């Protein structure tokens, strides 16, 4: 079993529910594209690139 995760946090990644869902979705897409067992945080509003968490 493997897991890919794309977390998003208020207010760094968005201030509305939809912004947070969109940010988490972007991070999850990036995590899945990077392979198995990957965590990528959502892009922050000040730094738009998703970040890998180890």
C-alpha cells in the first residue's frame, strides 16, 4: 500500500474553502505525478511552487 498526500493550510494556501480545496488538489496532483509515497505541500500564495516534504 502506498500513499500520496497534498495538504493545504489556512491562511498560507488560501482563505476560502474553495481556495484551500484547489491548493490541496494541486499539491495532490504534483505528489501523484512524482511517484509513490510522496507528500507535497500546496503552493503558498507567496511561493507558487509545490514543495516536497520528507
